C-alpha cells in the first residue's frame, strides 16, 4: 500500500476556518453531560462542523468533553476526518450508550463503515484520536444480535490513535475498528463486551480488528491493553475476505486477556507478533490460530514469544488449520485444562499439511493432558530445547456419586464422600442428567466449574442441579505424554528437549508417544532427555521410519 501523506493544507499551515475552532469544550457547543439530556445530536453536529473545517484547511480539531455523563441515545455518530474526541479520563468522562427509543439502531458512539457510509481506501478517515474516556454500552438492547452494536466501529482509518479508554458491556465488540493504517491502540481496557453474542456470532470481542482492506501491509500496534470477560476474543485479528492476501504489520505487545472465550486470536494475519502477554483463564484457549473468522483463513508466519499462557480451561495454545509457518518460542504454557500446545484440525479452513512450525524453548508444565500434541499432519517442524514436565494432571479415574453428600451451586459441585486427586478432573466434562459443565479445577471434595460463557453467573448448560442429583465424570485417557505425535509427522527435528515428571505421583506417562494414527518419517530425534516419566520414556505404537534416532537418554529400545 502506498504511503498516505499529509494534505497540502497541513504542509502549508493554512489558518483555521472561521466557525471551526481547533480546540473546543463540548459543553459550550450543546452537549450537557448531565446523564439525562441526549447529547448525540449535539455531538453529531459538532463533529460535522469540525470535520468540515478539517476538509477546508487540513488542520485537525479536538473536542474536549469535561467530566460528566454524556447520554448517547438511539443513533450513532458518523465520524469525520481530523476530529478527535478527548475526555478527562475513564470514570470522569463517561459516554452512556442506549437505544430504548429505537431498538433497531445498534448505537455505537462513533462509526464510519464501508456498508453504511461507503468507507474505503479512497474514502478513509484520518488524524483522529479517541482518548481518556469511558464507554458504557450496557443500555443497548437488540431484538437480534447486531455486530454493529459496538463502542467504536470505524473502518479505513489512517493515523488513528485509541488511548486510555475503558469500554465495557457493549452488545457487540467494544473497540471494533477495521483496516487501520499507521494506527495505535494503547492502554484500552475492555470488559464484558459482546454480552449479546452467543459465542458463535460475528464480533463480540473486547478488541476486534478486521484486516486486509489496505493490501499486504497494515501497520498497527496494540499495546498494554487489558481484556476481561468478553464474549468471544479478548483481542483478535480477522481477515475480512478470502480473496484478500493475509497482510503483515501487526504487533500485540504487553497485553492481558483473561476470562474471554479465547484470549488472543490470529484469524488471518501474516507475521503477527504477539509478545510479553498474559493469557489466562480463557474458556477455549489462551492463544488461538484458526480459520474461525469470516474469511475462513487462518493466520500464518506469526511469532508468539515470552508470554504466560496459564490456567485456560481447555488448550493453552490452539493451532488449527494454519498452513504454517509459525513460531512459538520462550513461553510459559502451564496449568491449562487440556493440552499445553495443540496442533489440530478444526474441520474448516486449510486442510493440507502445516509446514515449518517451530516450538522452541518453552516451559510446558502442569497441563491436564499432553504437553505438546500434534493431531494434524506437519512437515519440517522443529521442537527444540523445550522443558516439558508434570503434564497429564487430568489423571483421575471415572467416578460418579449422588445422595446426601452431594451439593451443587452455580459454579461448583461438592461431594463430601469423595477423595479426588488435586486437579485430577481438570478439563473434564461433568454430567448431571442432561446438564453439563466443565471442570476448571478440583481438590479432594470440590469441583470448581468454568462459567458456561464469559461473564456468566452459572457454569451449567441448564438450571443448577438440586442437592443429591447423581453426577458422572469420565475416565482420564491412559496415555498423557510430554510430546504426542498423533498424525503424520515428516522431516521434523525433535532435539534437546527435557521431558520428565518430578512429582511423587507421576501423571505424565511417557516422554514421547507415537500413536497408532501417528507416524514419524525421516525425522531427526536426537539429544532429548526422556527419563523420569510415569512409564516408559517412549511409547512407539508406530515405529519411526528413516531419519535419525540417537542419544535420547531414557529411551527404550525399538526394532
């Protein structure tokens, strides 16, 4: 994409046109901020007035909203180039969105879109900053879910900045802006957004960015943001059209995503950098690469480094249907309910072999099932210098109970007669009649259950069971290895990994397991330390073919 330069009017510093001041106090132009008056008409008029000024002289304007509650009712404001909206800080300046007078209108604070307004590369908005205020979307209700019911919903933005915002309880995505060029999203807190999304609709994230509209390069940094309890993703990038090439230029740095369905997702970027983030307690996965987005194209070429990916209800890292490459390096991947790293086929998107995946120098421990599991074909993968220990925590046998010792509440089951191993049921599905819930953790007598969706008060698919109802928990799988190859693995390098279990009761059954469905052809498996697991160091249901298998400490012989 060619560089979008400054207008001639900016370079020559034309004087500001009359009637469109460069800086204005919104309360002097019709906004009241009293929480009662509908301030949307006055805001829209002021944005148009200042936008006309920018179009005439090329000089950007600022609307300052002093402390107050600004009611925005029944319509969103169509935004204009060169107009910035600045508050006195979250909690001080608050925009309260509602649509009780027009339930058909999704009522974002600001929007500019391709469908509604003809936005595009030649009709973009530029030089806008949104900073230092709060958006409360709790007053918006819709008969049917609309992905437009966002806090901010802008498309095709150049030199935009979104800074120090608190966006919460919007019906759809909190900050849902697409096709951002030379933009920054920084210190945004998004909580409880996507509250009307059932988890399968478009949008519904804390921060969601549609990508691809500018071509092969879109320069965007998302830094130091916090996303908690949002309906789908904490943060996600999503390629919007299958025919568009996946673009480069994205960085997500120093962010925290907790209690969302997915923490951070790459749904179609090329070369996304995710670094120094904390992804914890998410209901599906901490980090997700897949073809779940609207284009059905997964990310590729990305780099996930130096993150803490801990305590997610299912997988720590879910790598689905990417063609590769991808690099996962230097992360802590721990305490997740299923696998630490899971390469698998989600049933849609790219169906071929994933190539050039690198899993290097990660600390993978305490996960419910396998530390690293390969469930779809890969070629030329590298698993290098990882420490994989004490996985397979989901080790408890099948069990059931009921009667006087059993009590339920919204997010737990207590059986006073039980004696379960700590976290031995983590990640399992609990069944009580036709109700189900997922176990997030357990001690000897209590199961802590994950909420049925982000922000939900209950973990149950139906009503909370009454006391004494019988329950069932399935058995754990017999094999829970450090590294499991359950698909065709060709020309891989597995070298220098330390894979062991140092607990008194070892739950990681093998260092390396090649299943009956898996294969290891022309691979280099060398210099790994596989001693000290619960069973034999290796289990080779399918013997390796070709390649080299040398100097693996603790390895059992194979013919």
